C-alpha cells in the first residue's frame, strides 16, 4: 500500500492520519514513493525489503513510542502501527524472526514461482525439462491425443463472440438507428405542422375579432398554407381536409380538392387502409397523430413512395391540417449503414481469424510447455517427497491447528501410524507432562491455538511402546496463499564421543601459525563470496585440530577473530567492486564480542556503520546506499556461518547505520540521560573495533565518547550501580546457583563472563583505553597502575577459564546435534571444573567492592 492509503485507513480506524508514523515505518521502502522502490529493486544484490525486519515487526513498537512520545498518545501510536502492519501482511503482525523465514519472505516479498522451481530442480535439469528431453520419455509412455475440450475452449468463445457481435448489430443496433431517424422526422413534421396551425389560428382570431368574414379568412388561410414549402428541394408541402373528410386544399392534387375522400385507399396497402378516414379518427381521438402510408412522390404523379405524415385538428373550423415526409431515405440510410458495417465486419473478421490463429499457435505452445512443466513438477514433487521421507528427521506439517502430513521417519521414530500422528491429541502422549517438557508443551500449545512460535527447544518424547527418546524440536512458520502454519521437525539427540580436552593449557604445544596464515591469505584473495565461504568451512576442522594439539585459548580466540575480520573486509571489498565508489567516506565497525575478539565458532554478528555527514538534500540517498551495502554484507556473513544478531544490532538496521553527527548525538544522549535501560545499548557501542574504511570517523567517535564520559560523571555512577546490581551465580553458602531449564539445573556461562567484561569496560572508559578486547583492557589497566599484577593475572585466568568452558560446552552441544546456547549442565562438568567455577566466582566480590569504592565512594566492606 502507498503511504496515503495507509493514512486514509488509519484515519478511519484510529481517527488520525499520522503520516509521519507511516513514513517512519516505511522509511527505507516508500520514502519517495513506490516508483523509487522499483528503481532500487532492480539493483543487483539489493533486497528492497531488507530493512522491514527492523520496522515491520512488533518489536519496533517500543521504538515508535520513543520516536513519537509527546506528539501522540501510546494508544494512538499502537493503533497506527498495528493497522499499518496488518494492512501490509493480511491482518498478521510479524515478529522479527519471521523475516528470516523463507516461507514468509516468499509469500510477502518474493513470490517468484520460477525461483521456487529452481530450488527443487537444478538449473540444468530445469532447462532439460523445458527442452523436452525428460518429457520425451513421458510422451512415449502416453500417446498424444487430440484434446477436444482444449480446442473447443479456444474456438467456441471466439466464434460465439463473433456471432453475438453480428446478432447485436442486426437485432439491436440497426433497428435502434432506424427508430432514431424516424423519431427525428416525427419531431420535425410535428413542429412544422404546429407552425402551419398557428397561421390558421391567426385567421380564426381575425374572424372572432370581426376584422374578417369567415369565408374571406378561410380563403386567405388556404392561400397562405398552400404556398408553404420546405425540404431539400423545397417541394414538401401542407394539405387541409375537413372532418367529413373532403379535400380543402392540396398543392399538387388539385383534382382532389372538394372531393369526398371517405373511400380513398392506399393502393399498395394490402389491408386497404383508408388514409383520410384514419386522419379523421386520429383527430377525433387525440386531436393529432402520425400515420405511415404510400403517396405520390412530391410533384411527380407517376411515382409513389412511403410517407410518414402528422395531422392536427382545427376544431374551430372543423379542419385537419397535415404534412408528411418521405421515409424511403431512412431505408436507404439503413442499407448504406448495413453495407459499411458488413465491409467493416469483413475486415474485423479477417483480423480476428489471424489473431485467433496466432492465439491458437501460442496456446498450443503454452499447452505443450504446461504439460512439460507439469511433468517436471510431478518429478520435482516426487523428489521432494522422497527427500522428506528419506530425512533422518521427523516432520509434521500443521496448518491453522490441523495436522495435515507426517513423514515416515516421524512415524518410525515414535512408533505411531500415519493416521494416529495426524491427531492433535497424540501430542499429549508424545510429549508427556514432565518437568523437562514444560517449555515444549507450552510452545506446542501456542502453535495449536495459532500463536506465533518459531524456536528450537529440547524435549523428552515418549514412544508408543513407552520408551523415552531425547529430541530437539524445531518449529518454523510457513505461509501459504490462504493459510498459515508450522513445520514441526523432530531430531533425536545423538550422543557422540567428542575429542574435547578437559581444559585449554596455558602454554601452546603446537600452534601451526603458518597454515592459519595461509587460510587468511586465501580469504583475502577470494574473488567471490562463495569462495570466502568455502575457505571458512575449513576453519572449524582447523580449530578442532589445534584444540587437540593443546593450543591455548587466547590464540584460538584471536584466530577466530582474525578469520571473521578478514571475511568482513573481503566482503566489503567485493561489494564495493560491484557497486563502485561509495558516495561519501564511511567506516564499518565490529561490535560486542567480535570487537573484543571473544567470538566462538557459533557467535552471531554485531556491527555498525558510520558515514560522513552530508547536507540534508542527499543524506537520505547516502543512507540508502550504505544500508544496501550493509544489507549485502550482513546477509553474506549469515551465509558464512555468522548468524544475524537476534537483537538487530547490525549495520543493515537503520538504527545502527548513521552519519557521524547522528552517532555523536545518539551517544551524547545516552551519556546525558543515563538510565539502567539505556546502558544496555551503551554496552554495545562502548566495545567497537574499526574494521574497514575511514578510520578518522571511528577515531572521532571514540574521542567523543571519552570527552562525554569526562563531562558526565553521573554516567559512571549509574553504570557502577547497574554493575553492582549484578548478582554472581552463588548462593548464601558459596555454592553454584543454577536455574532450572527443561527440567535440568543449568548455569549460564555467559553470566559468569559478564562481570569481568563489565569491570574491564568501565575502567577502560574511565582511563580512556581504546582497546576493545577484555584481556587487552586488563593489561592496559595493569600497565597504568589501576590494578595490581596479581589482580590482572587472576582476572585474565578467570576470563580464559570461563571462555574455554563456554567454547567446550558449545562444541559438545554441536557434536550432540543439540541447540547451541550458553546453558551449562553441571552434571557434564568434572568435580575439578565445578570447584574452579565456585572458587573463581567467589573471588570476584573483591572487584565489585573496588568498583563501588572508585565510582560511588562506598566503603568496600559495605558491598554485599
């Protein structure tokens, strides 16, 4: 919908147009109208809908509240926002994860049937199907037959249309045309007779006023009427009879004057119509009327022609005055028009025949292609079904709460028949009411009542024979033309014996730096994004090899970070090679764990983009260019195994693609108005690393951050309080404090790393340390005397221990085909590891006390 249409609708629904809210929602899609979108949509590699996932989702409502606070009420903003999304998505309000769903994008943004086919058939095979190679085999199995219905379907409508066209001309159009001509003539002779009557009326008035005698007045009237003429040849005339009837005056038939006309008949009328008697009857009944008959052709007594006459009574003198026109010209006009129509129809028919032959030819080609495509799609369907049936995962297709399909793997995995597996009630048996199944049962219940669910979770399934099976359930939304639903996949958790060392040693046994340098060099020289991905595919095996050789954790972290950084740089270079020079200098930044060089093999991407300021007239054009560039880079990173950030912290998000002045103002606002909520975003952009582009832009932003921190000491107080509110995962007895999840007590390892990262961050900001990595910050703090060597070594060891534990946990879950997250099952730890966890977390209270003293002036002994 266009912006104006959105505004019209919300005006009806919410009571306000709020065009500024609609423009904000569609900012990078319909800023300058749909034509502009079409122009950008044709750009290679550009997804015009790429930014909708940040504005066209329910998560953006909070941003809308902040953007329009004070101008509209929350109820108005919500009403406009939800109405806009429902208009665009058929009454559905998307969540951000929907935009990562291929079914969703295909329904609302792609809808490319050819692409859908190509996903099932290879390009070569698809071409062969349409080149008749595969179809030929099918034709040999089934003889070609003349499809009577097909040809009748083409011929009959065309012939019927021609016949209806001709029939309408002769049955409706020509008679209507004739009636119109006669109506015109009737009107003409009526008006002329009225004029003649007015002449007679003049003399009647003369008699009544005794200015003339009756005989003299009638004589004068006859003389004057007999002289009246009209028509093309000035030969059309008037006549007068009395009510007997006798002829009083006729300019061309003096022989009839004074004659009794009671027996005068139309010689060519088989019914013997008595003309003048009919005139008398018409006058007696209505004082006027029309009559068709045959009469002498004007002043030629040897010829007769059809005539239409109009008569009007003169009751004062018992006269009838009339005139008529010959209507043979109407028949001539009809014949002339008919001849023209027939000639035109002959040309049209010829054209239609040629067009029909062309349509028949094209239809025959289309029919042949349809049959070929049908054969190809049948083959594709069989392949797809075979693929699903051969999968080692069980699949169930759910549409609007109804189960419509389950594959053979699902039935064999759990022991239920196809009919039983399509019943909703069976799920209460498959996923029994156990503590470990609490989340799974809740999510499945949401699915069956139509709520949006798209996630992955573990469960303990019960087979028909009563045995239990640990499984991973993955739910994906699907969108058909009229129905929405889910694909529910079940995958057994396979316990593998992974070659994972208990811990990373402090000293490297073998680093093999040369091979890794070759891998980085191959990324740098890649000529396509696909080659980058193929090169990166070597990284996990290489990292696993190094872990087995005992390479220390810090080296592993640096290798992963370097591979990621080189990948981003090469993607940017390849994108710029295709798009040309950017309109203005820019800098691409890594954020979060990527900036701190603390990524694992399973970390998502966090990044941002700064571009140089421009005047207001072109800044939006620049922003569109960089969003397009960032969209391509983020998409390629996702394909390379660095998933999209679930929080949308990516340069492809308009919120994280800003000019330098916008970034500066954004940062300044966070320092001026520091709150617990705003610190969540501050934590992100306080850890950034310049990856590519104009380094002066990132340096300027870094200096601005240090300058703002120096002028806003309240910010540090707020940050310190937020930091001290963080509770270490220890109970009152100093034991590890876990949280139940899926019926298992789990410890979140990322929560164990967070206090070290936050500690290093707040002191780095205070002392203007530019290094984003936690270990580098700790080292810089030690070198500047902020912390002692012992504290530096202790914090570095704690950090390396928990990072290694986190990495090991992720590798183990990846090996077991389980969902990768930071939840650690304590049963999977050795006693030594559990003891180290408890010891290291306990030692951290001293560092919390230091923060309270340095930033809040609190006595360290008062810190809990």
